[in-house]
């Protein structure tokens, strides 16, 4: 079944008061979309309403062109509170969603506030429990174990030039830009420490992986990344964040704007093959 990668965020709410069992106070409310497989979208911008004692909340239901979205969930704060909790669910296509219960039924907290689907990206990689994306000069990453949501407040790392390669090893991530190469060390990208590894950029789309023990790297069993550097070398990223310039002083690699690459084993030989558009 066709489906989107991430869900759109519902439009801002239009709230009105109705009768119910809520105490007087100022309430925040927002909605999320829910796909048929249970995936929840980021939350829309919260709206605020003042209710008298014995009040309830009614909200217009946002529409969507995504046929995989089946529900809209309403989240509501406690009186004068800032954290919102699941209040009610409506089927997409309903005209409104209403909550008339009391505050004791507000138990399940909203976990997707300030989240949204990933931006359009040029590079993608998996590291630990997250997906990483190259978006212009930004490295953007998803929430842990939730590959369809990013936190717009914090889930990004800026670089001075466009990100054109993301290569993961067990101890961190190599990030190549059009101007330089960085290693972000640590088991979680959110807490990673950045080190400049090379002052030369990367030829886009020349990354390929091979197992360390297959390419005569001792007992290293993890996948290691190859790429073509703009200093005209084929490079290999190592688990400690260092780089082996494999072809330095051995071969002349033509300069290129972009390329394509793969690693193969054939007739007992190992080959890193890159095609560079020069």
C-alpha cells in the first residue's frame, strides 16, 4: 500500500465552548492526525480558550488529502496548564470533535508537540535508533525509534556548507560536506562531539560500505564506508573516526561534481567501484 513518509501536521484549531464537566480556567488544545497503522503526526499549534465552570470544548476537524489518515485526536490541557492530554478521537471527515468530560479523564500525554515529518532531503543514513538526513547545510535527525518525526526545536546540526554524505560506524557518524569532513563521535547523535577530520570536501553519492574483516582490516567486523574525496583520493572511514587515504600517492582520481559507487566481491577479489562525473 502506498503511504507517505511522515504525516502532515493538522491546521491550527478553531475552538468554541460547549456544555460539559470541565472546571473554569484557560485551556490549551491541539490535534494530531493518526494513520491506519497507528503512526501519529506532529501536533498543530495550540489554541487557547477560556471556559466557565461546567464547560466543554468543541473544535473543527482538519481535513487531509492523505488517504491513509483515518483519525483526528484532540488533546487538551488541564485548567491553566501547559501540558496537553488525549481527550477524544474523531473519524477524518467529521465536522467537529468535542470533549465534555472532566479533567480526571485526561491521562495520556501529548508526545508529538513541536514535531513534524522529515523535511525533503538529499542524503539519508541510519545510526543507532535514528534516521539522519542531509537537508541543505543541516544534518537533521529523527526521534529515537520513530523514523517519521523530528523535533523542530533541536533535532538538527548546522554546517557551513551543504551536507553531501552521511556515513555511520559503530562509534559515530562521518558527515561530509562540499568543503570538509567531520566525525560526530558518540552512540547518540544528539549528544555527539564534532571533530574536523579533513579540510577537503566529498564527491556526492560516492559512499559505499564493506565489512572491515573482508577488506583486510583485522578483526573489525562492522561495515566501514568508502568515499571519493575532493583531494582526489579514495578514502576509508575507520571506527575511531580517522580516515585512511587509500590511493594517496598511488593513483590520480579525477575531480568530479558527483558520482555513484558500490562495493563488490568477484572471483575472490574485493572492489570499490566509483564512477565520477568530471
